């Protein structure tokens, strides 16, 4: 597609890495690390930092902790295009949002610039602007049975004769 426009192809071949040209042509899938690298570069160019979050004790935390001047703190989960957050990641998002932190998911390159603009214009005492980044499905809530009095009746009865073999000790010469 791009090769049919020789002048545009020539300009892009000098300014854009080969991998990005392949992605633009549709010959290579856009991977999460490419979105993540471009995101980190854009945050740094805007005067912020995007620290990689890793935890040995808490799984499901967002990928990046984004900090901008004036105490602007935003958590960002980066995904490959079309990929969804896992249920544990959505739970962590819910927990962080209850504490008052904005948590976003970015899965495409065109979502980076609107995020930077929104983050720079955002005041931490206000709610973060809606509609920035990928749509995140709500966390499904499990419901427990309300009538727990008859819970044990749903289990299979255990016949003690079937368990006797587990408790029999064979006599043998162990000494």
C-alpha cells in the first residue's frame, strides 16, 4: 500500500524504523512492547516519567506509574491492540481508583497523544477526563448463594465403607 506512493515511501523509509513501516503496511502485528516504548518516549518528551511497576507481592498491578510535575500520579496498563485486561488487573484498577488514582489502559498508538494532553491539563483534585485510552469492561461480581442452610445437602454423601481402605494399616515387617 505505501510502496505504491513512491515519494511517501521514500520519506517514511528514512524517518521511520523498518518495524514501524511493516506495521503501517499491515505486514506485522503491533506488539505491546512497541506501544510501551512509544508511550514512555512521549511521557518523557512531555516532561514526565513513566516508571515500570514490578511487585513480588502483588500481581495484576498496572505496567507503568506515570508522574508529571505538580504531583500528577496516573497508573497506566499498556496492551497490544485489541487485548483486554485480565480480571485480576481489573480488580487492581478498581482498588486503585477507590483510593483516588486514575487508572487507564492504552492499547493503540493514537491513544498516547490524547493521554498526554489530558494528563498535562488535569488537576489532581479533579476527576481525570473520561474517554481517554481503551474501554475497560467493568469487573464482574460473583454472587454467593443466599440460603446457606441447605448447602451441605448439595454435596454427595460419603459412604464410610469406601473410605475404610485409607485407614487400614497393613501388618508387615517394617522393623
